[in-house]
């Protein structure tokens, strides 16, 4: 009898292991395609999107525009995306993402990712995709990464030729939030026109119109829309930091040929000056290079906190620099100038005067120094001209033939970029 029981238990264990392995490696159920590079899975309905959470690497194509006609709610995300997705210019319309579960942080203080996908897996890619009229509402009492397309990107992953329109309402303890991705790797030819309404429940945030925290290059991209951040004034949090940028909140890699056309607002009542804010038209905090970029948006904030504000960058570290760019960001300060703060038409604070060179701006837009902590006489190649000069249609030497010039319009880097709003 005991022998029979042991045999039955053994069979049960083996069967369970077989089922478990099958579940982990289950192939997505698509009607067309095999998931191979020369025969990708075909996505032709909105419901097919819910089949994309696979641990295996597959190839996918979207063959027509997809619509969320039944107003289905995605609970936080579709899961991790592993594979190569080419939408061939098709759109996914009216996506609704709400974390119906996972609102309160568990005992292990888990970091959660929210977006269409929670994460874009290692070596995976998403190309030629439009997200139209997307809506995201996230409330999480812990740390989180949030983006329209993905909360986070793994190493060697990429996003290219992707656009997003819609609205995000995010309330989290702290984390990284981007119009397209929260923590980003390589991003190219990305367009974001998203209203971002963000509230910190406790600590600081890193927020960007394209990427919250960028770990790799951002190139040929443009951010529009509004970034509205309400900071928390917990005076016990001496290390709270808000890094906010039109393109990236923090960038530890280069940003090139990109345009900020956003309206950034940070409202925070921090009368004890315990919270540090770095806000820039291109990047809040820069650890690499801004090269041939344009910033024409606005920055509005109160002056109660310790603030570093620049038309291009709030704070640039010893590895960061801003070059060959056009910076016309309008900065609006709510309150009196704070002696603890640094404001600059181009940068709030930089490590060296050599880190800002060959820049166009208009000194009449803001009544500040060119760089908050550097005397103007030490800067090289900084030119102030009227707005009319930049809209004359004449070639700008610092841009050369890398931009498109038309009379009555500011220069543009790519035809696919929409008309400027400012």
C-alpha cells in the first residue's frame, strides 16, 4: 500500500512539473504566424494584445488599427513584453490602464512597473506604433516606474518611431515617470503629447516628457503636452529630490536632435527648504550631453524649495554639457527670488563654464543670468538674438544643414515632428 502511495505521489510530482514547464513556455495563441522572424504572429484585434505576455522571445506585427471598443481596463499593465513588435504605423486607440489591484505596498517594499507593458524585456524592441487617446490612472503607496508604453526598459531594448497622445494621472510614493517610459534605454524618433498630472505621496520623483530616468541615448524625439507635478511637503524628508525635464527627468546618456515643447509646472509648499528640485527644459539633471536640441516650452514653479532651474537643464554634473542648441524656455517663478536657488536662461547650475558652449537664446525672455552659477563673461559662443532672427528662415551656424528652415517658423530637425505649440 505504501509503495502504491509513493508511486502515485511520484507521478503527481512529475505531472505537476510537466504542467508547470508547459505553462512557463506556452506559445501565444495567435491565428496567424509562428512567431519567427520570417513569419511573425499577426495582431489584428484589440484582444490579441492580451496574448503578448510571454517569457519567450517572439516576433509580432500589427496589421490594422486597433480599438478598445468595449472599454476594457488593463489592470496595471499587460505584463512584460519579450520580442520584436512592428506596428507598421498602425495605432492602438483608447487604451485604459488602471491598477485595480496592487495599490498598497507589501511588506517587502516592492517596486512596481505600470504602463501598456510593465517592462520591455532584454533585447526587445517596439517600432512604428501609435498610442492614441491613452488613459492611465495609477495609485500606488510605494515606489513605481510609470510610462505610457512601459514602466521600464531592460538593457539592449529599444523604442523607435513611437507616438503617444493621452492623459496620465499618477499618485505614487516616489519613482520614475515618463510620457513614454519610466526608466528608459535607447529611444529614437519618439513623440509624446500627454497631459501628465502627478502627485508624490511622500518622497521625490523623476519626471520627463519622454523618459523619466534615461539610461541610454534619446535622439530625434519631441515632447509636447503638460507636465504638472504636485510635490509633497513632508518636512521630515531631508533627502527628497524632484528632477523634472521636458525630455528626461534625469539623463545619464546623451539627448540629441530633440525638442521640448511642454509646459512644466511644479507646485510645492516647502517653507523649510528641505527639498531640492532640478527642473530643465530638456533635462532636470544631466550626466552626459545635450547636443543640437531645441527647448521652447515653459517652466512654472514656486520658490519655497531649493530650486535649480534652467532653460535647457536644471543641474549638469561634471560629465554633462550643453552644446549647439536653441534654448527659448520661458521660466515663471511664483514668489520672491530665493538666495538658495540658481536660475539660468540655459542652465541653473553647471560644473564648469566649459560645459555650456555654442548656444542660441534670447536674453529678453527671462531676467536671469545665462547660467545660474557662472559669470556670463566666462562663457564661450553664447548668442542672444530676437525671436524674429530665429524665424527668419536663415541657416543657424550651430545647426548648419541639420535642421529645416522656413520663414516665419523656428527650425525643425525632422519632418515627422508636429507643428510647435509655443
